[in-house]
C-alpha cells in the first residue's frame, strides 16, 4: 500500500511496450523523490492469427481446410503474419508447413494460373452471349492478371483476364459468382 501523501510515478526505459519492458518507478512525496526502483515486466498482446490445421507440402495450394483462426499471446509485433483468411486462400506454399504453425506471408506466393505458351480456354462475354474458344498465353500470370492471348486460328493478339487455371475471360467484368459459374462450366 502507498502511504498517504505519496504516489508512484512510472517512466518507461524502453521504446516498445511489447515483450520485456523496463520502467523506472519512483515513490514521490510532493515534488521530492523518496524511493526509486527499476521494474521489469513481460508484456504480451493477444492476437487472432491463422495457424495450420493440416500439413502443407511445398507447392500445395491453400484451401479453407488447411488453417483455422487461433488466438495467441505474442511478445512482439510480427507484421508478416497472415491474419485474414482471404489473404491466404489460393496461395501456394513455398516450403513445408507443419500443423500448428502460424501462417506467415513469406512462406507463400500467388499461384500461376497460366504460363507462357499454355493453351487457354478463353470465354468471350457480351451481355447474355458467352462463347468459348482456345488461345495461347503470350505470358504467364496469376489470378485476375490481364495477359496477352493469341488466337491460333486468326493469329490475333488480345488482352484477357485470368479467372482460373488455364481459363481467361474477355469482354466484360465479372463478379465472384459469375467467375465461379464459368470455372464450373469448363
């Protein structure tokens, strides 16, 4: 208990307030310091992170079944941890990930939906009209990248947007539901 007329004043000796934090505590009476001591404490922050629920091998594409949201106590800021499931679904693992590991963005990369010279199924959409044709990717790309595609029959080169593995669309913007329907039509 602090005696009447006295109070404790704390001053941080470190810049961070996570992990091991050192403070100077001073018991003051009026303006005069009566007693001084150093206090060291361990400060943790509770954070919801994504952790592996199933093992991932190098090259595996992450699905919802591979991870879960888990609350953990951290003693420092880890800015590369994946915190949002939308940020990890569909990424490719760069190294093996064991069950229970926190998912870190440095361990994943976007999946290539097409490589240069791959044969693509190209959907042309205009209003209610949908036509399917074959084309050759002139360059590689990831999901929703716009790439150049060559029509082998006419030798014409045009821009198409990748919406799936070896699947591209030309002619209009699609929402998520329309993209899913086109992927299933193939």
